[in-house]
């Protein structure tokens, strides 16, 4: 029933296929046969366009042949092959796309007169081809210009072919009744090719209008504006409009840009970054761009509506990246451009963004959402923006002077400034900054240094110290209170300001407006510590200074940390210097006061072990900028769309970050994925609430940087490292650090409890009751602290080492002396009763004597105690100590042949023996760390008793008795 239309379609395809072959041989191939390659770049561009058209023509011929083959199959096997097998019906969209590509390639050639320019070198050849070209065309004289003939030869056959397609498909549609399965396919194909006719007419009209525009412009403007893909959509010379504030003489709307011509100036605006803001009065409308706000007005309201409509549709088309089909403003896509877009733009106007390129999300002319900002000097910012400013989580890279090194700031931003908590990685050790934070200062900060002068008596009563800054001898006269005047050498020192150029300082304290403000502690690279009140980045008023040799100054400072006014210096030997301090230009430090040498040596805890910052910074108030975002996240119900801002971008280092910026900006996890991941996190918490399962669940969570708890721990670890590593590794900060670790454990447990409550609410379950402090402390010390302590242990233990360095030195000397003894001599020296000596454990060779054997007695207990340094968990260390005690008793019971409980008088000498043979380095630091970090539940119990016994052994080994090898002592004295 459809054979007539199908036969006509077959003949049409045969003719068109043959015509395309002739066009290829008569037109396109000769156009491309230009030797040698032209030097004119415009001609080379025209040849490229002709080559592109040739490729499109080849694809069009191939799809025509494929369509012809399907028609022949259908006509040859009418009963076996259905109508829907025809390529024009079953794959109409692909056939249409091939035609569209040919039309667009052809229109690009027309817009820039590519045929005329490509044929210019072979004019005589084309004059001889006029007759052959005339056979392809109808209505074109053989005397027509070569350019016109070529243009018609490449358009007319296609236009006729598409027209016949539409007529035959409509006829075919009339002959196919409604129930036929191919009915919808025929109607769809007829509609598509009907629209293709409209598309082709508009494409040719725009190409001819653009060609005419290029002829009307000067060569300079043509070189600036002309591109093959650009099409003129509207010209203010055709439809009048005025644009302010630029007062353009001519306004041109292209398919990709809005151009304002003003004298010799050309202002070009990318349509992807143009927002149309309709006017309220109907007399104007505005365009918003990243750096300008343009107002359009016209005397004729109809003309203004034409411009507003065309600009709006052109913006939509530019954002889609393809021409509207069939004509501008039609199609399935929305006709209103979205307010939010993702585009790249380089700022031109002077200011902080001058020459910076932003790539990411925009809203109404401003960076808004996620994006990447790159400056020409190498600075980069990746993160969230709001109304043109950095706002939310972001990462800023700042290049250093040396090649390929960057300072990396990972933090939250608010209205263009760093806000809240963040990590600052300066290419060397990471630093941290926040309202209470840490900063590394490099230049121009005064510190103090201890100098050892040569003394010389100079007078009876007044004390005067003078001399240039850190140079030469200093003279002093001192008056000893309560005694007669005297002049004698004293081991004191003087304090002289010294500018630490190119040296580092570590500030720990309160910040305000990016300046040190409030109570703070500063540690210098020379080991000098200051504590006092800072105001506007300077220390003011009373404060204290601790030198590396444990000299202590208490008094007032100037803003540049020079000693001034009343103050007191306490020297390590107990001498004190109290009086008035001052300094003058070129005169160094002056002081007038009283030197007291009658005081007793101070308690080590008052100077050598003095701890800074403890009273000034309550532990509960520290690092609120870190805890705050997590608390807010939990209070908001853990929304998935905020998870990435909370977790940050997971990049290992600044170099990897530079390579990953496109990923961070454009391909990060979608909000739906984040929401699903957060649901999984909460579900895990609900499934693992029993003690053993909870420990495993928390361990897994804290080890993952993609888990909120793991991210919080990692952030706290980085702040801890930045504070107490490097310059911050100062013994006077040990208590400050120890308090922080415990507080971090409490905050992590609170964060877990908060997440659990959110999980329960989401499942519609009743929330758990608030914990009492005792139950909370049990979980914090028994569960959380052991899991998180490894993250802080290295820096924390270093502080314990520094604080107990002198005791550990005496202990090491005692251990070295005791190691000289053979086993039996040492047991005798320690007054261990002989019936407890495990001589049965000693295996002697024929050449050995019992009195010379070393490191064999109580070997199992010694090896057990040595394991105390293999773990960081205080509880596991205490368990090692308990097992050591058990091994000692087991050895004694074996020697006696019966179970035996050691009384304290017998246990202590044996424990000293085991400690001396274990030779544990820095035992004092180990003991004090265990004591400070152990679970309070063990206070007064077995663990507390054993730790006290170990402390007694440690203290006794330090005594001079151990160094002089006395005969015997009463072990009760140790207690």
C-alpha cells in the first residue's frame, strides 16, 4: 500500500547520492587541491572550513547510501521486511543530525566567504567549470560569478532534497493508517525534516547577515570579531537601542557574545556570563555581567522587547552549547536562562581579582557556589563562594619564592576572609591559625636571651647593669639583704633584648582580627618563653619570661618585649634580682635594684618545671573554632549537603592539590551521594552500640578521614602538631598539651554521642538519656583515649622527655653503674634475701663462675617490663607492669617450691633489680605520662600501687647512693 511513496523515496536517494558524489569531485576536492599551502592565515582557515564541509558531505553521502540500501531491502522483500526498517524512520534523529552538521559547516563557509577565498588562487580553473556547475543547478546562469555558483552548488541540491523528503514523508503518512506500527515513526520523521527546512533557512539567513556585517566593518574590527562559528543575531542599526553607561555607537548581538562598539574600543561580553534583569517600567532592561551592569533603553517599546527577547534566547542557546532547533527560541529546553551557571572568566578591572581567572558556579554575575580562582602570580583558591567572595570551606595556595613550593591554607572563609578553624601548611611543618591558634612568625619580633657576663665590683649599694646589646662585659654592684655590704662573684645573668631576624617564633593564644589579642604564650627558637597579655599584636603590661636555663623574669614589658619598669629575676640557683628595668638607645639594658643571694634554692617545679598557659587558657575554651563546625553540623541534624564542607577536600599535599583543582571544582561528590554516605555513617553507629562492637566501630571511624569523627580527630591532630612540634616542643608547655589531649577525648566522645542521637531521631527512636559525669569519664578514659592517643603521642611524649630530662639523666647514670654488677653481686647489693635468688635458673659452662653471670636472673620479668615501651596505651602499659609483678612472684615461687606472696620489703629490691636490668630509656617520662593519662578508676587500686612502686624504684636509682655503691639500706626508707 506504500510502495509508490517508497519507490519515489528510493529514486530520490539515488539521485541525491549521485549528486553528492558529483559535488565532491567537481567542487570540494578541487577547492582543497591548493599547492603550495597558502601563507595567508585567512586562506588557510577557509581551506580548513572547506575540509570540514567535505567531511560532512562524505558522512551525508554515507547515510544516504545506508538509507538507499534499507529502501531496496524493503522493496525487494516487501512482505518480509516491515516499513519501520527504513533508516529514515527507525533512525530519523541520526539522519537529521548528519544533515544539521552539513548545514552548519556550509553556513560557516558562507559567513566568511570561504568558497570565494579558497577559489581565488585558481580562477581560470573555475571559469572552465561553470558549465559543469550549471548542470548541477537550476536558475543559475553560466555567466554567474564563481563564488555565487559554488555557493549555490553546495546548497541547492540539499534544499531540494530536504523539500522532497518532507513531501514524500507527508504522503507516506497519509497512506499509513493509525493502527499501523510505523505510523508514529513516519509522523516523527516528517516533523523533523519539516523543522530542518526552517533550520536551514535561518542558518543561511544568519550566515548571509554575518557576511554582510564583516563587509561593513573596518579590517581592524573584522580581525578582532570575525570567527567562523559566530553569527549575527541582531544589529542596533536595524533595531535601534541605547546602552548605558558605555554609550555605545553600535550594539551587535552574536550567538556567543554581546559586542559594544565605541569609537575604536570594542567591549565584548560572553553570553554565558550575561544575566537579563527585566525592567519594571517596560522602558528599560538591564544586563548583569561579572564586572559591568548595562542598561538597555529605546524610544520604541517594541524594539526594546525584540532586543530583550533575542538576548534572552541567545543566552539560553549559548549555555546549551548548540543552536536552537528548528529556530532561535524554540525547542524542548526552557526559554529562560538559569540564574546559576558554571563558566570560566578572567577579570579585567583593577582590584584584588585583576587578571584572576574564576572557573566554577555563578549566580547573577557573581561567583556563587563551588569554584576555582587562579591569579597570574600562582595563587589559587578552590572552594565555596558567595556573592563574589570566598565563603565556606576553601583551600588557598600561595606560591613561595622557591620553585614549586606553596603555602597551603585549608580553612573556612567568611565574606572573603579566613574564619573559624583551619590548617596552614607552609611548605615545611604545618601551622594552624584560628581565634585561639598557632602562627609561625619569621621576622621583626623581639625576644630575650640570657647572657653570661664577667662581673667586677663597682660600688657599695646600688645595682647597675649596663653594656651594649649582647656585647662585652657587664658591671654589677649588689647589696645582700640582711648582711653587710660585700663584693663578690655571683653566677647571675643579665637579660638583653635581641632581634631574632630570620628566626621562628610560636605564638599560642587568643586572636582577634588576625592579630594576637588577649592572653598568650610565645616560644622562641632559642627556647625563651613569654607569657602575658597581647593587644593589637603586641605584648603589654605584666608578664613572665622563662629562659632556656630556667631563669625567670616576672614584671612588665614594652610592646616590643623589652623589659621595662618593676620586675624580678629568679635565677636557677635561687638568687633573685628585684628592681626597676629599662633600656636606652645604644645603652643596652639597665636595672637598679637588690640582688638577694640568701634565698634557698627553689623547688624545681617553681622554675625548671614551671608550666605556662594553664591558668590563662581554660582547657574547655580552647580550639572552639575546631569543635564549633562539628557541633553545628550535629545540631543541624547532619545534613548530607553540608558533609563535604565539613570534611573538606581530601588532597594529600599542595602539589597534588594543584593537579586536582579541576576535579575539586567540577567533579566532586554530588549532594545526593554525600547524603547517602551520611546515612551509612549513622546506620553504622546504631548497629554497633555494644561495648566490644562500639570499640571496633569507633576505631574504624577515627581512622577514616571520610568519617566526621575521623575528620575531627585529624584536624585536632594537626592543630596539636602545629602547636607542640618544632619550636613548640618546650617543656614549659607540657601541662598545656596534656590537658588538651584529655579534652580532645571528651570532645570526641561528645561528638559520637551527638551523632548517635541524630541517628536515633532519624529512625524515630527515643534519644538516649544524658550521661552523668562519672559514666562519661569512664568511656572517655577507657574507650576513646586509648584509640586517639596514638595520634598525639609523639609530640606529647617529647614534651615529657624535655620536662624530665634532668631526672632521666641521673637515672641513666644509675642504671649504667648498676649494669657493671654481675647478677649475684647486684642482688646482694640490693639486699635481696639469698633464699629468693633464682640460682637454679643459671646455667653455667665449665669456664664460668656464678659470680660473673649477668642478665640471667629474673629474665622473664625483665623481658616483660621491656614491653612497656611497645605500646602507647596507658592501660596496656599498666598491664605490662602487672605482668612483670606476676613474673617476679612466679620466679620466687618456683625457687621456693611453693606459691609465695612477696611482702613489700622483699618486692621493692627485686623490682629495682628488674628495672636496672630492663634498662628502659626515659623511664621518668614514661612513668609521668602513665600517671597523667591513666584512667582515674585505677586510683587507689593495684595499678596505682604498682606504678607507685615503679616510681620509687626510679627515684631511688637516681640517688647518689646508687652511684657510690653503698653496702645496704633499709628498703622502708623508699616509702
